C-alpha cells in the first residue's frame, strides 16, 4: 500500500467567495465556505415534484432551505417548510431503494478517474455536513459517497440531516450509499434525542414521522466493499454465526447489565456469505441468539490486544485485535478497513488507542493493510455538560482511482457559531459514550 496523505485542514469559518459548483479537493487546495446567513429560499414550503423524480436543483433547494430554517424559524415550524406529505414521499421513495440493496453493497462500477468519499458519524450536525458536502464536491457520476452511519442523535438537526442524505440517495442511488450506524435504532434514538426531536418538530404528526424513520432505518445496508479492496462498516468486524455460543440474560432489574457468557476461544471471524444472510431488518440488533452479525457490525470496536472477544464495555458486539484485522484483510484480499463509531468521548476511555483530535485514527497498521476509524462530526458532541470541550476536528476520506485503496484524509473544523437551539435529551445525565447500555429494554 502506498503512503497515505493528509490534506491541509479545512476552516469553514473563513469567508471566501463560493464557487457555483464545488470542486473536489486537491493537494494544493484549502478551500472554505462562507458561513453567512443564507437568503430566504425561493420555494417555501417545499413541494414534491409532480413526476416524483428528484433533480439536482430540488436537492440543493432542500439543503439551503434546511440551513435557512435552522437559523430563522423555531423547530416546531419545520412542517411549514417541509410538509409531512412531502416528507412521507421522500422516505417512501428512499426506503424502496434501500430495502432492495444487499446487506453488504459492492461498489465496483468505478472509472479510473473517479473518486469515492467516505464519511463517518455526523450525528445531526447539519451545518458541518453541509460544509463537508461542498468541500468534498457534491455526489456526481464520477464522485461516489459512502456514509458510514450515525446520522441522528446528540445533535439538534438529526431529522434534517437524515432527510437530506435520503434526498441525495433518491437522486443518485448508485452514487450515494447510506450504511446503518448503531444510532439508527429504536433504543438509541429514544435515549439520545432523535425521537424527542421529531416529536418537537412535527407535533401531532411526530409519532407518525418517527415510525417512518424507524422503518427506513431497518432498510439501511450494514456494510460496503469498494472496488473489491476496501471494507467499510460502522462498527467493524463480525463473528461467524455457525459456532456462535449461547448467551443468557441477567435476571433482576430491567436496567441491570447483560451477562454474556461467551468463551473467547469459541469465537471466530465471520464470512461475507454469513453477512449476506444476516437479518438486518430489526429495530435493535440482538445481542444474543443466532442473528448476532448485525449487532457486531454496528457495535464492535478494535483493540490493541490480540484475539476476538465479547465487547464487555458496550455489552454488545466484539473487540478484535490486530491479528484479527490481519486475518480478515488477508482472507478476503482486502487492503483497507474503514469504520467509525468512536468519537472523542469514547476514545478518551480507550487506553492504547489514539485520540480523535483530527477526525480519524489509524488503529492497526499491518503488512496486509490498515484499519482506520473515521469520525466526521467536529466539536462533538454538540451539547456538553463540561466547560472544557473536546474541540475535535471532523474528517472524511477520499479514495482515488485507479486502485481506490490509498486514502487521503481531509480534516475540517466545526461551523461556528451554531444556531442557538436546545438539546432534545438530558445530556448532563446521559452517559458520555454508548457504554453500559440497558440492553434489556432493546426489543428486537
């Protein structure tokens, strides 16, 4: 593998004249976008196209409208901008596309001069996502985007973020791929704010909108393979289900930790055939039983210790060491693994692994290839109980042809100031990272 490169950091808070069409980043580019308040959109409310076909202008209008609305109207007024009927049409059209995709989408129809942009967690940070899209260059026939999950929760604009990405998916279904994160679940969205956000924004139609979103979450694919050599998934690797040991649920109070009675020696890495057969259409992936692969893919974490073991900190998924990464890369002829799932708060509690200051870390650097953790939400989380913030940068990765497995890292700072808004969850009391979950309340 060639040496990876890092592009100059992006500072989105320096005003420059914005080009009509965003250009892809280059080694000499440090382009930034203006953060001035957007003009009132030309069409409010947004209407669904009569023929049901979305065009580039419609998607761009949605971007500018969401940006304007976040700065100029209260959250409860969102239906006056995006009527529930239009929202329903968008989710329905996107869901039909997503549910037809396999568990692991293979992205092979790439020209030598095209590029693939991989994006990590965005967590409802709409304005940082808008900057990322413009900075990387919008999705196009020669520019594919792979989003690695966690579109909602924590941030205040999870709904707008998710809907915007659905619009890009509908417009360019074979150039935009939306994978599922662990927060695209009923459990996480009930704890970390997305459910309350939707109810606050759509009022008496809020439960209806929330159910529509949950149904769409079920259709999101679990992983991708880019150009045959790059595996991406939100959490990472997964076990072989054919020899998966049984697990037992702790008795007692509902919020008691789950006791997983796995024996480490009985765990082995799974195959893509097993991944393809997994049942992904569950609101909360199981942590026991025969369908453990979705939970592994969405919740697992790398470790610096060899071997494959239950992820006792999270209570779901796995921990895997450098030897497992080497085995997985070699067995499936891969060069690179790109996963997400861990922000600066989670990495603060992971001794031996690098911090998330720049928006990415190289966790395993091996003879067969590399394992990278990518996080695209800068200054995360949006709401913090302490005065001292992490002030991490976000990042995205560009994979250029013809090989598509030599990553270029592009870090960027958060848009400031963010529009004033209240949190939709009790961030002072909720756990900082997704640890010690109340798994007994996760109904599959």
